[in-house]
C-alpha cells in the first residue's frame, strides 16, 4: 500500500514539474524543473522494479541531456532576446509539423503499443532493451531522432541570428 502512495506522489511531482517546464518564463528554471521531473520518473521506474531504466533515466536524461540543454541556454543567452516580428508561414509550418508528429504518435500508440501488452515486469538488461528498441519500436525511435535533429537545426538558426555575415 505504501508503494502506491509513493508512486502517486512522485507521479504528481513529475506532472507538476512538467507544467512548470511549460509555463515558466525563465529558461533556467524550466530546465531545472525538467531535471526534477526526470528524477521523479526515475523513482517511479524503481517502484516498477526497473532499476536499469531508472539508472538510464538519471545518467542519460537528467545528467547528459540536461547539461546539453543548459549549455544551449547559456550559448543562446535567452534572457536578453528581444521581441521579433511574427512570421506567419513559419508559425503555420511549426504548428503543422507539431500536429503531424502528434497524429503519428497517437496512431502508433493506438495501433502497436496497445496491442502488444507486456507479459511480465519491465525489461532489466541492456541487450533485451536494445533488441526491443531496434525491432519493435524502430518507428518511434526514428521519430525522436528526427525531432532531435530539428531541435539542433533550430538551435543553430537561433544562435546565428545575432551574427551578421560579412
């Protein structure tokens, strides 16, 4: 019974900090809130008897990825950015791309993830995770890689705005 209480407490913590990430205006506070949310997810993985996934969550996401995010935040110096005129075509393409990504994600989850329910507890070893990731879940894995590529290109475009070509 205590495990359920701890699980739901950390689930609430993860959701609250996820909302802080979205709603806060300060990018550093948003990044640190994301770290707190990722740690809460790691605790939930431990409660679900998946310590390997919890360790991956802390080491890779809360550690390496957040260092990258903070580096980009400091590189772009987002605190001093000025308001720029809106670009309706870019806004439309951004909304359309986000909608297409969301629709593809919902389609994938409704078609594949619901039909393939796990038979036992979470996977515990790295070999099985790798095989599952690159066989059964190759489509969402590739979608995440495309999303990260778009984020990298966006960061490069934003960082090049202040630099004038000669």
